[in-house]
């Protein structure tokens, strides 16, 4: 269950900030997305004054990250011209056609045809994300089963979502959830993420035993983990709207 709380007065909301209450959160956290969007994730029942203090303590870092993103991130295009899906080994050219009815995507070879309310970036982004979720689910199901077989892991099922603050997660029941945005990342980084989540089927924590298991199956995990943390720079801004 997710909810949002009001933290700033309307006149203070000139920046794209969002404060989100998450039932799953155990501590306050902050993420700055491409384009400078800021999201504060808050556990349940944390009073606004505590959130204000948290933001005050981290404001310098947040402002620096916002400045960095705005300096390095190109403006959001009216519509994406192509999708470079490194993790899937595919690159698509995107074509648009105005039409009535729901906005939808049709794939043919290396072209994606988006038909519908193509003048609306919101509708275009939603349609492309729906298509991308299906493609990522298909590809990652194969890859996840292969990595699991190689390492002797077992998982219950796979889910693909657009998670706000995580690249992936694993539940106590063995459900592996992956972020659809990983489609834009390097294949080696994605494989490390799969190993990471599968190791959680044995250790539901980040203990020394967990990291030892990760290293056993991916010796270069430290370097790849740093690449994963930088991965948001590879994600196009339209999918984060």
C-alpha cells in the first residue's frame, strides 16, 4: 500500500519533489531521478517534522545531485525516437501514427509503431512501458531460469514492474521482482542483479553470508554493483515521468 503526504506549502513546490509513504519502507530514504525529480520515501507513521529534519540533513546532497542531473540530462524529448535495450540486445526505431482508440504499440522487426494519441507524451510513455514490460518479462524469465539452474537456486515466479526505488527484490515466498528499467542496462550488470536476487532466496538479508554467496556466483560483484548504482543514468527520462 502506497500513499503520499503533503510536506511543502504550494508556494514552496516549485521543484519536482514528491514525498511517498510506503508500507514496505523501514527507514527514510531519498532518490534523485534523471531530470532532477526528487522522491522522499517515508515509512508509515513517521511525523512530517521528522521528514523535514531528514530533508534538512540531506538537502546539500540532494541539491548537488539535482544540479548534476540537470546539467547532464538532456531535456525530455516530445517522443522517444528509439529504444536501445542493451539488456535484451535489441534496438528499435520508434514510429508514430495518430489514430482513434487506446494508444498501442506494434512490433515489426526493429521498428515499434505507436498508434493512438501520439501527441501526448503521457499516453506514448504508458503504451511503450506496457509493451516493454511484456518484452522484459519474456527475456528475463529465460535469463533468470538459466542463472538459477547454473547456481542451483530455486524461485517461485517472476514479476516485472516499474519500481520507484529498487532495481529488484525477492520476497520470502520466492517471488523475484525486477524493474522494467533494467532493459536499458548493460547485460553483465543485469546478470549480477539476477544473481543478487536469487541469493536472497537463501539469505533474506545483506549479511556476510549473503555477500559471500553472491561472490561465489559473481566474483566481480563489487564493480557490477557500482555499475548498477549508476544505472539510472542509462534510463531515458520518458519512462520515469
